[in-house]
C-alpha cells in the first residue's frame, strides 16, 4: 500500500519511505519536491519551523508568499500574513504573544492583518506552542469569512 501517504502541501501520493524520511527531517509528510522547496527556501529556520507547525495543524499556509509587491514569510493568502523576524530585539516573546492575541481581537476583515512573530518566540518551546495554537485558531476563524 503505497498510496495512503500524501504530501501535506500538494496532496500528491507519496511512498511510505518518502513520508517516513520527511517526517523525520521536517516533522510532516511531504513529497520530494516540497521537501526540496523547503530545504532550498531562503526563509529563516524560525519561519520554516513556524510554517511546518502550522501545516501539521492543517493550516493552509504558504511559505515565502509573494503578494506581488513583497514577499511575506508565511501567508494564508487573502487572510493573514505572518512575518517572522529577529529585528525586534527589544520585543520580548511574552509581549509578542500578547500582541498576537490583541491583533486577533482587533481583526477586521477589510484588511489583511500582518502578525509579527519574533525569533525569540519561535525559540521558546512553551511560547511557540501557545503561539501556534493561537495562530491555528485564528486561521480556523478566518476560514469562515
Ligand atoms: Zn508536495
């Protein structure tokens, strides 16, 4: 039975071997093409980690999405943009999570909100888990519009 494994990104059937390898390296089941895309992506390790965590939660996220003007680290096209960066050193991880929740509540559907996630948040296992579940919940809500 080789057809029960699917790429999380494109839904293509993949073999158990490819799926096992992908899960070991990326934590999710991806076809070879998508493994290469992630491997060769210029996104930061933090952006990739957040992207994969969202994919595990079945969020239809795209890594390095271009809106025609700029490239967004992670996007739910037409719904939500997520920028992962280490430039805001003054911005601590706890504060970032609070901001994330605030963005969620102040969200209005006329404008695509951009959420900024500092690397420090991705690198803190506890806060990262909280941020991923918060973003997942946010994305689920956005699907309803
Ligand atoms: Zn694929």
